[in-house]
C-alpha cells in the first residue's frame, strides 16, 4: 500500500485549490444568481415586439 508522502499531499492540495477557484464562481452563480438573471427582460421584449407588430409598426419595412 502506498504511503502518503508530503509530495502526494501537496499535489492533492494543489488540485483542490485549482478546482475550488475554477468552480466556485460558476457554482455561486448557478446557486444564487441564475434566477436574478432569468430571461424576464427577454420575455418583455418579445411582448413589446408582438404589440408593435400587431399595431402595424413594421408594415412599412415589408414594402
């Protein structure tokens, strides 16, 4: 059985630190901020566009 030497522990620690820094912000975003940046604005833009289309705002563009 292999004995955990200081080099093995250092490599494991280094890999853990790299993974922590690589995945901390995306995990934080997914957990807390995804609902904040939901596509609510995009939905409103589609509503405004459809109302403008129904009102004939874009009719001149097709002629």
